[in-house]
């Protein structure tokens, strides 16, 4: 088996991708990925080698992803907007042998310390991107095609960075079998099943598991078309949905919030949409209600996480009330447990534990974190708190972990704190998530300045923006004389939030 073969059964003339106003059929995509596989193999890359993909939501990403999987390589999707420092850390952590770089990444590649990346043997630049020492993407496409490599279900397919169920960002190991299992689980859910006639609005970034395996993977498995959108603009997005007859729209709450509040939006803009889904963060009930009232489309919420590839439950087609994340997918086992690991009663809150063929293989080179996340008998401890009602519908109520979710992206406070504390004027810092009307949550930093030193809010934000992806940077910095701490010396985050 090989996940890359999901594009094989479909008619050659059926449209697979629409990227930059150009259509790519399944026949063309099969030919392109076969040649690109040959190009990657021709570089000397071998099964198991990691290939970092740092480009936008476009044809280049999809072709590289499928070619890498098909060659038995491990795809490492990376945020193309990440600063050089973060990019370097992720390349070093995964031991990437090759980096496929788009324009945004190429501009920052000069800031990489190549000495710290001895394993990075190849830079590949997209068409029109100038990068010293790089191989042209088009050159790889001129290679002789090679067949897809047959691999075992448990062969590693993707390393996806996540904040995990606890701790700082790490790479989750997703196998071919994990990813394919979740696609089949989604297709087995009557309300979520996709058809070859569907057109998916692909605005979710591919370095996020929601975009990679739900928007892209599920569409390709079904033989549907994916409209790839590199940047989200509320007004032009609605126009694209109308022009292309989009039938499936998945996105984070920030997208739906933007449409709910967009002045002058055509109430018929979503009339072709039959599946409207929100995920990656908690969807405010009022946003879902406003979308339904304004556009006459039912917006349903789902629940998942990277370690589950990602979907665990969905409300689509279940009749679940607004505010619920629905019911588990077929083949998923879900428990709500107390602090002793015992099942709670219906109506009582408990931590969500899940088990199924879609649950990840662990964290890359981190057996301690893996053991913390997975029980000996295969249950994933999610760190999320939920209740289930008498009808079997799941409701998320809290998080057991100090995780901030900004527009659907995980931000772990410790990662931001590690960057802020490096500022020469900072003596101590604590980071928390605060409510935000558009992104769900925003990052807020409480900073204690070192004696005799001064800094302004903009200084701290600029310092972070040079070292962290934009969504991880503080929106607000508060300067305080001290941080509240408990008897053990640990910062009391909830006291800060209060």
C-alpha cells in the first residue's frame, strides 16, 4: 500500500486541482507526480529520508507531497511564513535531507545556519524562485517516471509539527495507515462522505493536518476537485465559491467569523455548499447561528487533533445541537475519564481518551513524550475535557493543557516564553491565551523587566516576530512588577488571566 495511490482510481479527465486559475486533471497529476518521484529518487534520496515542504497552498505543495509519499520518503510540511530560526529548528529536529522552498522561505534561507544542518543535502526552488545552490523544481519534473513504492501500513508518511497533548512543539509521526484510516473513517460517516462531483474550498494551510488530510486527502480519495487558495480574503473567497460551484467548505472559526461579519456579503454566496464544517478550535455558537441565518447553510463543528490524523468526531449530518462536536467517526473508540483513569458518568466532565487505527505512532525521537501521550494499550490522552449528553453528543468544555489556539493553530506558551526571555531587557515572562473576536484566542505576554533595563511593547513584539511564526507572536504585552507564583514557584497562569 501507499497513501499516494489515492489518486490512481479516478478518471484521467476528471479535475483534481484548481490552482492559480489552472486546472490539473487526475491523469495529469498522476504523470506529474510520477516524474517528480523520479526526480527525487534521482537526487539520491532513499525511503525514510525526510523531505521538508515549505510552500503555499498550491499545486507545488500537492505534487511534492504525493511524490514524496510515493517514493517512500517522509513528508515534513513546514509553515512557509516561519522565520529562519523556526525553520532551522524544524529542519534540524527532523533531520531533513531536502527542502522544497517557495518564495517566502527562499527569502529567509540565507539566515539558516547550514553548519547546524549537516543532513540537509538538497535545496529545491520553485519555478521563478532564485536560491543559491538550489535545484530547480522544473528540472525534477523532467526526470523519467518511477513507480510508486509499496510500503507497509506502519511506514512513516508524515512528520507534522504540533504542540502535542503537553509540552513544546514536536513532530508527530503519522503513518500511511494512520492517514488512510482517518480518510476511510470520514468516508464511512454518512453525513461527511464526499463524492466525485464535489468541489472543495482548499484554503486551509497544508502544514496543518486539517488542511493536509481533510481538505486535500479526503478530496483526492473521493476523486473530487480541490480549489487551492493561497491567501484568505473574505470577499474574494465568497466570489471564488460562487464561480467554481464549491460544495464543501472546511475551515477554522476565524474564517467563519470573518464571513459572519462581512458587510454586504451576498446571502446566496454559499448556496452551492452542501457540507460546511468548522474545526481546529472551538466554534462560538453565535457564529454558527449567524452563518445559518445569513447564508442559509448549516455550519457543523468537528473535533480532532494532529495525533488522530486528525478527525475524532463530527456533528455533520448527525442532528447534533449547535455547540456540540457530534459523535465519533466509525472505528473510533472514545472514553471520558477522571484523574484516576476511570470512566465518568454521562453528564460529568472527563478527559477525552481516544483509540483507533488513525492514532499516531508517537513523537519523533521523543519516547518520554510518546509515553505520556499514549497508554500501553493504545489510548491517546488528548488533554481536552468534554461531557457527553443523554443522546450521545459530545461537548468540549475545557483543556487540561496550557495550550493557546490562534485561528486553529496550536501555540504552546513555553515556546513563546523561551523566545521572550532571550530579550536582553527581560527578567521574567509568562504567556497566556486571551479571548479574541476573530481568531478565537490571542497570545498575551506578561513581562518583568530586568533592573535598570527598559523596553517598549513594540520591542518585545518585534523581537518575537523575528524568531516565531506570526500567529505565535504576542498581540499584547503587559509590563508587571512580578509574576504570581504558587508555593512550588510555578507561575499561576490562571491568576494572570484573572
